[in-house]
């Protein structure tokens, strides 16, 4: 979400210049609402002249910094890939995930979307009982596009724990199991920055009994970490530091109880053989 990043940069520039919104508004002869909307990311992306005026008022003179802000503005005007799938991706999670520098997750029921094969993605969408075949095709296409972040030069660190129940459900659908388990092995074995663990059923009760949990962390310290709790409809987002710390502790607890990365890969390979 480059528009959100740009909004954060505008706030940071004003704060660095030790100016209030009212002082900046007066210097620019703008309405305070216009500036508030820009800083809140609720306004159309500022045009070049407006951004240059802001940089002048805030005394941002470094040519490299100015060009970086102008480049960010250009990026903010470019629609990200997921915009074409807004009819099926309607809760905004993808935009948060796409900018994350670290993704930590626990999935107790299904293989996480970043690791699904097209066949498994279609089957899981169909199992929701709420999609037409045309929608399922678009869900699969969007999910495959989404997975490309793991192959990018600045790919996020991805730590994922899946419950063994996910694998047991796979075993009940052998037509899906081989390809999906091979996909898990390939990613866990060869994709840098990915740590995949399986939580054995034998562990019993654990810290994430509440269900599927994802924590998104960002390289820019001005972007707060986000907890995402998946639901059947729109997910729930939590950003309060105490809430994030609580769910992070739960994920750490689950990861400590799970098999190591090496033991997980061995388990998955044995499943393929069996």
C-alpha cells in the first residue's frame, strides 16, 4: 500500500519540521482537511506540485530524498495487482501482507495460501460452499499471483506452523495430497527465508487454540505490526502493542512445541513415500 506509505512519509516530514497541521496549512494556504486527508491516506494521491510544495515548506532539500518521495508518489498512483481481484479479495489482507518484511503464522485447518498448489487452492475454495466455478478460477489465479512474494529479492521472512490435522485432511484426498505435500517440501527445503514446522497432534492443547493467526511485521518502524485473525467473512485486525505481544507469545509457544524444520521435512517426505 504505497499510498499508506506516502501518507506516513508526509506525517514524518511535518513532524521533522516541527510544524503542526495548522502551521503547515497556513504556510500552504490549504484547508486543514486537505492536509489531514493526505496524511491519513484517505485522499487521492497528491499531484506533483502539491508534493513539491510540501517538501519546500518542510525544508526537504536533499535531492535524493526528494526524488525518493516523488518515486513513491508515482508508485502510489499505480494500481497493485490485487486491485483486479477486489471482487474476491475483499478484506484488504493481501495489501498488508504484500508489504510485510516478516510473516509469522499458525494454520490449524488448511495449508496456508502462500504454500498452496493450484489444485488445493481450488478444492479449498470449493469446500467453502460459497463460490461459483468462475469465482474459484479467480481465487486460484489471485492466490498464485500472491505467492510470488516468496520469490522476490526482498521476500519477507516467512515462519509458518501448520497443525498435523492439516496433513491428516490431505491424506483423505490422495488426488491432492502428493502434489501439495511435494510443494511443502520444495518450499521448506529450498526457498530462503521460509521456516515450515508441523505441530504434532500429540502435543495436545497449545497456545493457539483460538485458531488461525498471522502476525505481519514491517521494516519501517513507523508501520505498526498487525495481527490478522481469519474468519469466514472479513478477518479481524489487531494493532494494539499489548494485543500483538500477546499473540506473538502464543505463536512462539506453538513454534516451540512444533517439530523442527528438518524433522518437518522428513515427516513430509515420509508421507509422500507412504
